[in-house]
């Protein structure tokens, strides 16, 4: 949240567009121009010192949070809005900087907009489990749980190795990156801004878990909170995320229907109906269990591209998030199924569709340390694995490694939120859900709405994750 600046206020008198200034203090934060190459509006960068460990009241150990701020475009200010765009593991600036002008327009221009790099991301306790990409590549070659009869136990064993690597690299700081501490960091930002002491917040996807946690921990300090593209926070903390697959098959059918409707620009449509296209893709993907496609390319690590059942499903599902990507997805799926390396464009081999830069390690480091329980026994997580597979035959197995890694994770966060979410915040929470969402389904929005007393649910009849990715 953000204070009114006397300097900017003076500028508002002279002009409707504030001229960038060298630096300005807002409460305990000093801001200076960021000068990002892809800025659409002036953006300021700042730092805030916060405790490393909130459970040690007298500790002097601290960390610095990196923040970015877009000043309000109008003179009448209504305080700051904090943003988290998901992950976990997203730095924030990647979504914030290029879309600053859009975010400013959506929020009315009367608020300063702020994002920050949560713990485990950017320069704030950066999370990396491997020396370099050569060590990382094998670790991110994840299988889907239905790739073979032995896929799940194989995933479990590989997860043991992955977790051990992360523990070796992160055992000194890995317990300080949990969501509860990030929620406390947000309240530190609120206090440093010296406004009204209330949190205004917009969280997307995992950002709804962070937002829900903040609401549950600090209900009396909530102003206007938006949870957009909602994760069921209770399932998240229990490592029992089955609900997320509720609408994934429905969205896949929507993709097939859209493809057939626009068949001239959708190479996989052919003369098929949408039902025939759906059946064709399901069969083609399933056939890849026995017939993966090897495309030699000596300059690529591993000797080329291996197109597998797991890779195709991962790319397909992740690209369903944003309907604007569907035309490009159709081209990629067509190329993948034909083994056409020229048609693959920027598809990265051997990654299972996951980021190779260390982002995914932050994702696991944050999420898995949040878990309320852990086990070294595969049989204890099989009910969740099976429930996910049953919820979505096509996609329910693509992230089994997430369940397996988090189950065995050797570093618990210093503080884990263990309460429920049946609280009455100071102000109603606005919860937004899309009718056709492949990973944050409307049912999760409804379930979280029932928990926060007085909250309001906005149901949008559209495809995609959050209102920013709808069509």
C-alpha cells in the first residue's frame, strides 16, 4: 500500500502526466527509476529490509526485498495495491513491467501499484539446487504418471534424488522461504509505506494462496483483496491438490472446438469434427507411450529432441492456460506429432515443458516447504495420485512429480499456516473464477468463497486462468 507523495502531488498541479523524478521516499522505502527496457510506464525500484526469521523475535538477521512501483497516474490517490502473479517462484517483475500501462488502466490510475520478489526468487534468498544447467537438465526431465506401468515409482525415486540435491544446496536458508513468511513480508511493506495500515492486494493463481494466507493471518488488516484464478488453499497445504484438474478436460474440449471452428488456421483440424479431433489427439498422445519420436540434432544437449507422451501432454496442458496461445499451440502440437523439427520453433527439448533457469527449484522450494506433512512412503500419497488421475484422464498425471517431491521434501518452512480459512476479514474479499479454467477451476473459487465470510464471487463465462488470460 502506498502513501501520497508531496512531490508528485506538486507535479499533478502542473501537469496531468507526472514527469519521472530521480528518487522519492515513501515511508521507509526509497525509490529510484528502474529504467527497464520494456517499461510501458515509469517504474521505480526500491528495497525494504525485513527479518530473515519471524519466529526469532530478537534476531538481527535480515534480508532485503526488491520492490517495483508504478505511481498512480491520477492525482487523487487511494493507496497502494500489492500484486503477486503466481508461481510460486515468479519474481513478479516479468509480469509487472511490460503490462504496467494495462494494470494502471484496469485499477483506475488512482493507486500506486507494487510488486516484489518473494523469498526464494530473484536476489531474495535465490533458490538453486544445481551447479549449472548440465546438472539441472536430468532433474527436470519429469515423466507423467501414466507414461508406463512403472512411471509412478520411478517418479518417486527420482524425486528422492531431486530433494536430496535441493537439501544439499539450500539447507541453510530453505526453511525461510515459506508462504507464511511472505505474507508477513507483505505486511512489512504495508507498514513501511505508512498509509492506512491496510493491505490492498491482487493475487493470481498461487498468488491466491498467498492472499488467502494473508487474509487468514491478518483478517483485521485487509482492505480490498482480489483473489483471481483461485487455488484451493486447504488442498495446497495438505499436498492433496485434486480439485485443480476439475475443468482441464472441459478446456481441452474447448480448444478442440475452437480449432475446428477456425480450421483454416488450425493445422490439426483437417476435416474432423471437434469430437473427432479430440479422439484423434487422445489416441495420438497415448500412442506416444510406445512410439516416442527421436529427432537427432547434435548441437542440442542430449543429441536432439525426444518427443514423448509426457512432453506433449505437458506442453498441451500448460498452453491451455491462455486462449490467445491456442493458435500457436495447434501449430506446435501438429509439428510434435509429425516429428517436424522445423515446426517446433522454440520448443526446448528434454525439459518436460518446465523452465530450465532455476525457476522450478524456487517453485518446489516454496511450495514443498509449505506442506503440513511429509512422508517417505509412496503408498501414503497413492490415494492422491490416483484421485488426480481419475479426475482427469488426460492431464491428471502430468504433475505427479510435484506431489512426490513435496511429500518427501526435507525442509519444512519455519512457519507453516495450519489454521483454517473460515475467517471474517475487515472487508469482503472479491474472488474471481472462470467457468473454463484448466488449473484454477471455478469450484476452487466457490470453495474459498464459502470460507471467507462476506466474500463475493465473480463468475466469468470464459476460458483461461484469471481474468488476464481470458477469452
